[in-house]
């Protein structure tokens, strides 16, 4: 989940707070890079800033790092259990212990490596930072290039199950003319992309890097899709409107009017005159900011401080992330109904092995903006076509009235009955259907 409210970095907290790669793939161990960084060696800018080459990429984590992970899990010092019978004090001790014990005994990271290495993966340097990405071309001519951007606590794993439906639509009920070429990058500071060593890697800078990436791959036109961080980055890209960007699609759009966002942050009751859909959205966000947004406030204001825990304790990292799967998936609080334990642990383990707890948190600090507010995201500055899909258990269900007011160039709006915040991961075929429909007008 991206930054959820605007805070001052110097003042007290305000408000209530996812074919085989062609050629030989170079094996890269980012755990070795992490050890080099700890020894004072900078690895983010391993190549000259002007190097525009696209290099094949393959993942292999040293066994010593996996052994170290298991050791740390086995040596976890657990807190005492919560004093309530629900999640109101945080994710429950027994649930985290069950997940972490499975992580330390039965989970196999090598299967995740094999899954990623079976896809065409690459790395390229943009603006001094390495960008790792998956690039799968459709077998159909005239496929529409789409760049898919993950959020937090997601990763490239979010989109892997969508690759088939998007690139080979005829196998999933679509038509050849529905096909996409798929580009799935890791945001800088996340996954196997580099960790920026300078400030300024917020949504606008990432958006500019995405345009460079797509054009470096040889495309002259494309579309962008995102939820969470990906929504904010897609909004930024659309505001910049680089030549060749045809449209964007969002799941978690910034539609809340500025005055209502301020009232929500102040803890005010819903004002009179809202439609049932608008009041439902207002109340959902009020509950979110009032009881469930403290994690975001921490990452916005003190990413380095929370980073120490996320870098040192696998159990701490697992609980920090698993709680969001519990709260934000369309699963009635049991994410295992829509994502397997291995799928969730693939994501958690990626954060652990790449040691990106702190660097991914810094994106919140860089953004420092309210990602639900149409005013904060300047959505009215967007002139290219916009599509929105509202999934049933998103953090809030953006009403059509707010969506049309926020995005004057809105060409597609649809509410669906399944799926949560991790829509592409939870409902990959439905997600692909929505992209086909949303981008139909720009093909």
C-alpha cells in the first residue's frame, strides 16, 4: 500500500494517521551484493550511468543465505500473545507462528527461483539505478505493450499469473486482438532492482524511468497499469503524458475530493448529502485511517527506523507483511483462501533475501502524499484516457461519481464482485479481462 496520508517529515503526525529468456542468462546473487554494501562497496550503480544495455538476468541465491534465514527463524524470540480475540491489536501470535514455522521447515525458495527463471528476465540501468524486469512478448502480432507496476507489500510476484491471460488471450476466452506484450519491473528499492543511494526516487521519477524502459525495449506506444504504488506511478506517468503513452488503468484510484479527504483525516463524520456509494467509501477510509494506517505513518515518517527490524528479523518482516494480506485480500481475513502460503512466502522471502525492508519503506517517505486524494494526485491534470476497475474488497470502493469528477478523461469504469487490494494476484483472469476491456478503445 502506498503512502496513505500526507505528513510533515519535521512535524508531528497529522490526521489519523508480477518462455525462457533468449541467450545465456547471467547469474546474479544480490545477497553477495548486500554483503558488499555492508562492507562499504556501492553496488547500485555497478555500471556507468550512460550504459543503456539490456542484460539478461537470472536469480540464484547463495545457499548460505537460505541457511541463515532458517537459523534466524528457528531462533525467533516471540512476544506474549495479544489480549483480544481479533486482529485489533495486530496480527495474532498463533497465526504468525504457524506461518513462520512453515517458512522455516517446509517452504522451498528454489521453487520460486525456478518460477522466475522460467520467464524472460532482464536488467538495465536508468538514471543511475539498475531496473530488473520481466518482459514477455505475445505470439500475436500487434500486441499492445503494457507496463504493470506492483505496490507494497507486493512485488513482481503479483503479476506472474496474469502473464498467460494477457499474452495468450485465446487460451483464456479472449481473442488474438486482445493480446498484450507484458513488462513487469521492480520499483527501485524493491526486489532485484537497485536500491537508490540518493533522494528523489518518488512516483514522478519512477514514472520517467518507466517511459525510458518501455522505449529502450523498442516500443513507440504503450499503456500503463497499476494499483497501490503502481496507481500513483501510473497517475504520475499520465500527468507527464510522454509521447507514446496511450492510456492508463488503475485499481485503487485517487478519487476522493480534497475537502472530503481533509474531513476524513480530521476524523469527522460523513457529511450530509453523500450518496450511499459515497458514504460507504467515506466510512471505509475513515475506518482505515482511524485504526489501520499506523504502518503507513511509520514508513512515511521513519522508514529507516522500521527498516532495522525488517532487515534483522524474518519473523518481524513476515508479520508486517502478512497482516496486509489478511486485511486487504478478498478472503474474509483468511488470505490462504485466495493465495497459497507458498505464494505469500515467495513475496515475503523476496523482501528478506534482497534486504529491501528499509529501501521499500523509503518510497513512502519520498512520496509523502495522500494517494486516495484526487487533489493531492492532481488527477484533473491527466488528459489521456483513464480506465478504473473497482475490486470488491479494495481498501475503499471508489464511487463512479467521484471517479468521473476526479478523472475527466475517464473512458472505462467497472465494479467487479471479486478481488481485493492484490487484484492481479488474487483474480488474474478477471484482472486480464478488465485490462482487455479498459484498453479496447486505444488499440
